[in-house]
C-alpha cells in the first residue's frame, strides 16, 4: 500500500500568501503602509471592493512579511527601508495609480465606535450640560467621575459641560460605562495611512496633503537659501547668478559715476543724480496723468447720452 502524503493546510495558506506578496512587490512600484487598529472585517471588505481593479490590499503576519522582504532585497535593495516599519497591526495597499487619490479613498472609510476600557483616546470627549434619560439610581457613575448633577422631572440632569476623555490618555472603565449608558459613540475608527513607498522613496503620508503651491513655495525657499549661501561664500550657482549680475552692474555704475566714464545703461542714473528736480516733477505729472485716464471715457458716455436728440415716442 502506498502511503498518502498529508498536506498541512496552514503551510499551503502560508505558501500562497508568500507567492501573492512576492507578486505584488514585483508588479507594483508604489504602496501605502496602513494601520488597521480597531478596524472591523466588514469595513476592510468594503474597502477591498471599492479598490478592486485599481489597487490591492494585503494583510499578513509580520514575521512572514519580513522574511519575504529580506529575500526580495537581494534583487531590490530599496525594499530595506520598509523593514523597520513592519511592526504592530499593519498592512499594505499596492497600487500604480495616483497615490494621493488612493490614500484619500482609504482613509475616508470610518465608522463610529464606542469607547473601550484601556484604549488610548484619539480625541477629547465632552458630555454637554443638560437633562439625560437616566433615572436617579444611576447617579453613582456621575459621582465616580466627579460630575455635578441634579434630579429634574425624575431624570438626572448634568449641571456643567464635562470633559470625559483626554487625547492620548487611556479611557477609564467608569467613562466607558457612562458613555454606554448615555448611548454615546465618541470615537471614529478607520484605516490610517502612516507611510508611503513611492518607487524606492519612503516618506510620511502627510506629504500627500501638500498642494502644488506648497511645493512651489518650498522649492523657491530652497532656491533663495542656495543663492544666499552662494553669495556669502563666493561660490557661483545658477540660483545666485542673477544676484551676482545685479551686484556687478551696481559696481560698474558706481565706477562710471566716479570716473565720468559713461556707458548707455548708466546715463539715466547720472541724469537722475545731476537733475533730481526734473524727475521729482515728472513723477507727480505721471501720477496725475494715470489718475486722469478714466475721465475721458466718462465724458464720452455723457456726450453719447446727450446727443441722442430724439424721443422713441415721436
């Protein structure tokens, strides 16, 4: 009798996942590194369906992901930058399309969630002042949280607005119990995009929020810094050349004025220095002429209205 080889289903799934991850790393040049803490399977499934055909979401064990990355680093050393980020509850979204658009679609899927004991609060939570639907027997929860209350028409009424949770601080069990009794779901949980891997470059996902104008402003700020450094150390660069030409022209004009050796571009400056009164009188005249330009148009309109000379009912 021939012995049948027993196939381990876990090993089959593991090999299938490794093959799928290797295929994604080969076929996609961009990926988003996502965090999925407190994200439900239904929420993940909806996102997978919306991204179908444009991007691929892949989750898995961090140990297997590290193993595959180390093997792929031999052919693609740029993948080494991903290794320090493989920790916690993370996953990948592979794509070759616009990263900003895919990221926006990924982070938009959020659902309200109740507070959980021991979870770090992602934002401040306040309970507004006013009546509640709780009966007077529930005052114990308010007393444990030092919340002032009174009984109004058989129900508990909160006297002042109270901060129940603080950003970055773990939620207490009393706060969770009170929020549950008030039927308040204070938090929203969804997929978070932490980092972006763009064809070998790794950077924070917040960079995708920058507009074209923001990039231009940063670029010109860098150009100005390069020009300033080049001028200070006397090293010519493309950014500092216009300033160098301007400074050289100023020196040439200064020499020409000092030696009375004129060239065409310096003549106007010498005339301004020799006869400043002429240019002072020219400036107000030019300003008055500019201010008077609209007036002829108004006169022409008035003349047209006065020259009609007939009545439509004649």
